[in-house]
C-alpha cells in the first residue's frame, strides 16, 4: 500500500503523513520503483525509515534489486514417482 503524499507536511526530519514521519531515501534506494517525490526530496512510498531496511542487507521492498535463488538439488526419481502416485 503506497503512501498518499497529498496531505503531507514537510518537516525537519522528513515528511509528516497521517502522523507518521517519512524519512528521505538512502543511496541504496536509488532506482527503486517505490520512490515518491515530495517537496524537492525523495521518499519511500512503502516504508517510513528506508535506512532501517538496508541495515541487515537488501531491502525486501526494493524493486531494483534481484535476489539470487539457489538451484534445487537433485530429485530422487523413486521418491518423485511415489509423490506423484500419492496425489492421484
């Protein structure tokens, strides 16, 4: 759910939207599709404190970051056939 900045007020900390202070984006957020522009600043439309999302790694809301998925291991054909027969 994206934030509506129509009723936002610019403050020293960022933008005040419905009683929640939205902090400006950090450098890692550049290129994300969730960025909203308001009063000559850029804010995350999803999360009020973008720096906290990047503290432990990648932001889970980031649209510009692709995560690598590990390839599944080998499947035992005997077990696979038993699972398929079980579903019937």
